[in-house]
């Protein structure tokens, strides 16, 4: 065999070996892959991420992390038509209940004069 033919033979051998190796790897990957048990979401109701999305479900749901409301610039951000709203509590007993170690309200009037812009209401050892 001449030098040029030997190089072609080596190149052809490497291409065939690489093709064979890739073929075996793909067959192995196909053999160990398991299809999902059903269409997504194929999980039990009540498991995290398995209930209907927040916008259509009447089931109590939890979300870790931040929840952005009115991100699309609609006229209203959050409307609670029935029930109580709790911040820092899971069982509010009034229309709005803010609970914490030092709960406080902070109201800002963005159009108010410099000295009349902010109102605070906080509990300091039982004294408002």
C-alpha cells in the first residue's frame, strides 16, 4: 500500500469506528430512556406544581419566591372580593391583618408636600 492509500485507509477506519461508536451510544440512550407515565402534568393533585395554575384554580396553593401582580399594567393589581387578606399570617381574622414581630404601616403620598408625604403606624411594645 502506498502512503496516500494508507492515509485513506486510516481515515476510513476512523470514520467507520466513530460511526459505530455513535450508533452504539444512541442505542444505549434509547434503551435506558423511559417515557413519561402520562401527558403533563402526570402527577397527583396536591403535589407541588400539579394543581391548576394560580389564575384558574379554586384550590389553595402555595408558591415559593416572589409573586408579581399587575405586571402587565392593567388597571387593577389585586382584588380580593371575598374573605380576609393576611400578610405574615395564614389565618387573618379581619379584612386586612398584618402580623409580625414589629408590624407597621407605611403610607406615602407621592403628590404630597415634602413634610406631609409619609404616614407611619407601628406597634412599639403595645403603644401605637
